[in-house]
C-alpha cells in the first residue's frame, strides 16, 4: 500500500502521509525544550553544579561542596548541622561515587549498610552517585531501598464542586479499592471543614483503615489535624534555593518547627518537594533540578520528618520537558529512600497528552514498588481533580489492575465488584447524612446521596446550597468540632462499625505508631511501617512478592473467562 503525499493547507512544503500522522499524535502536544543550564533547565547534569567535598573540624562541618562555612546559605547550614552524620561524613565522602552506586544495586549489600554510607553524603556527592545509575539501576535500587516492605498507594478524592457527599462516596470507594491514604483539597477553602469530615467518614466504611489529609494553607491544615478531623499532612513544601524559600516567608527551621507541632499530637507528616520547583519559581541559581531536589531531601532528613512526597509533583511539566527529566524524577525518589525517608513518589499530576508516555512515567515507581506508588492517584475523573489533574484517573482503574496482573507487581489496588462499590458508597453517603443531622449542619437529602452513589463525577450531582454549607463549615470551626465528635455522631446514629474504625485511628495518636517511617493502617486496623514491615529485599527470591491471597486478589479483573466454562466469566 502506497501512502499518498499530501500538502498542509497554506504551505508549499510537501509532507508524507506518515509525517502528517505522526504530527497528529498526542505526544506532539507536549512541551519540550532545549537544556538551558544558566536558568536551571537541565535535569541532572549542569556545569554549574558543585563538586563534592566536605571538611570537618572539631566536630563541625566547616566546608561542604566547595563552600566554606562562612559562606553557607541557610540551606547549607541546615544540612551541615542537622542532616549529615558528622562522625562518618569524611569516611563516606571518601568512597568513589560509582562504588556507592554499585552498593545501591548490589543485593549482597544490605539496605542498612547503604544507609550507613548515605547518611554522610553531601548533596553534590548524592548527585554524583545518581548520575552513575541508568533507569533500570534506579529501579533496582528502589526495590531494595524503600522503607516499608509492602508497597501502597494514595488517592485524590476531590470534587470540582467541593461537594462533601461526593467526597465521602469517593473516599469509601478508594478504601475498598485498596488505597492506604486518601487526600482532598478545595476550590473554596472555606468548605474545608465539611469536606475534610466527609473524607474522614467515607474512608472508614468497612473495612476502613485509610489515613486522610486535607491539603490547604498550613494554618488551617494544622488546625484540622489537631482536631482529629484529618489523619496526616504532606503538603508542607521545602525548596532547594534560599531565595525561593524566602519567597514563601519560610526557612528550614520554621518548617522543622511545624513538623514538631504535628508530631506533638501524634499526627503523621511528611514534607513535599520536587525537581523543577525552583525553575518554576525563577530562582534555580543555575543548578540542575536534581541537585536542588537533593538539598530538599536533606532538609527533610534534617528536620526529622518521616518522609517526603517527591517525584516533581506539581512541577512535573518542567523536568518532563528536558532530556533525562523522568530519569531525574525516579532518581529523586531513590535518593529519598536511600537516606531512610518514606517516599510518596509522585505520579500525581498530568504532564503528558500521550497515554504511552504517562505509563512510562509510572513504571519506575510501580515496577520496583515504593512506599506510595502515587501521591496520589486521582480516584475521580480528571475534571474533578482539584490538584490540577493526575497522571492516573478513575478512568484508568481497570488498566492499572491489569498491569499489576500482567507483571505480578503490586501497586496497592484491586478490582472490586460494582455491587460492593455501590454498597460502600451508599453507606458513606448515609453516614455523612446522619452525622450532619446529628451536628445540626446543612441537611443532605436522599436524592443527593442517590445521585452521588451512581455518579461518575460532580457533573451528575444535585446542587447544594453553597451559602448554607459555608455557614455550616464555619460552625464546625466555631464549635470546636473534633474527631471524637465524629465518633460520637457515628455511634449515636447507628454507624457503630465506622465509629470504632475512626476511634482506633485516633488512638494511634497516643501510641505514636503512626509517627514511624512509612506508617499506614491495614484494613484490619493494624499499623504497618518500616518498624514491623521492614524491607528485606536481598536479591532474587527475597523481599516482597505478591503471593497467596493477595496474588489471587490481583488475578481478578472486570472480565476474566472461566477455565471450567468458557461461556462464563469469573467474578
């Protein structure tokens, strides 16, 4: 078959039919740029990145990566004083970068042995190590270095209308699908108390277990956490250059103080950062994206937080536009894990029109497994995702489950029968209706619940009285409603199982178990973390592998033909 050459309208240039077809491919709607090191538009190999070095005198780091202590900016000072192991740093820094890189991928070298070395490495040295690793080696390292043995996943449960009934239903569905954390945010911040309550209540429909977060400005987010209306926080951003930090009226010390406030109430908390943020904010100081992100990782380490949400996050379009950008994103995930932090590894914002490219973006985290493969996966349609869309949406559930089954890799999710999904969505809506009635908040009608249960997204919902909802949200804050009030409301209105689930999660604030690295709650409401589920990968035949009941669960899809009767499908 011969392709007929065609002309573009208004052009004298003759193109082949194949070129025309390729021009129309979705990937060519993406943005790509040349490297521009002077402004930081380079992934991980800039001529302006410093050379690794360290010098210690009298137990104090007096020089790091070519900068004398007298010339440190406040990020250098924080890393030198709070993040690096001053006892081992000179010994660790003396090891060649390629030797440390081989330690990361060598299954005969334990995770503990690697961490003993990485604890003394400066940002420039960690960058040099990462530059020795190709994408497959980065995945090999991640398989060994993630903190928790069992991978997990996080969902975005948001509504373009900030509709609390929808959010409760989405949280219940996310829980039964297997998400260990569920997160929401708002278009109208004043809606936060109602939506955060809805997320908390919906997530605890049996089996329950997911921890919840409402991502807002830091004061309101902390207030909701202190009240027990949310269960964790992660949208506390740190940056790799001093000018960008100053733009946010922050320092590493102020972020560490905020982290301590969360920890004082037993609230799980991690920082957020990502390659490209400094470029996006116009102050990369000519350094590569990965170098600056490593500085962020070490700020998190020095502040003592459990972990980091990284993987470029909302800046993914920046590294995604330059050569080796997605490799750099995978490398930042690995480095976070290599310095013993929990890693919620991104895959949480749209960056490409290409389905193939979006899948390629996912694989470096999904194949080896991370603490949270996505942070988060949009459990709603793209138009409802108030985090500006996600790399994966509710439309992709079946594809994601099929990839798990095809490769026998665990991304934390499972196929669920529609009848089970409708049941938990209905129960979430009814529970929220009862709690709102108990607390004298704006009523939720049966018709609203029915619409939300069967809806794909907010376009199919019945409208609520926004003004009355906002008044109700303010009442929640003025009346000092807490998580215990939600427990009482659930118990008093007949939702005893959900009340018990929520109470168990609130009790963890006293035990402190959720402050352990990579802590999640299982569906049986047991804390799983790097303490009692430590990653034990040591090469072939070791470490976490889907097996037993979990593997049988992963084999189930929407359409699987029965082996005993080809006319039937198994459920």
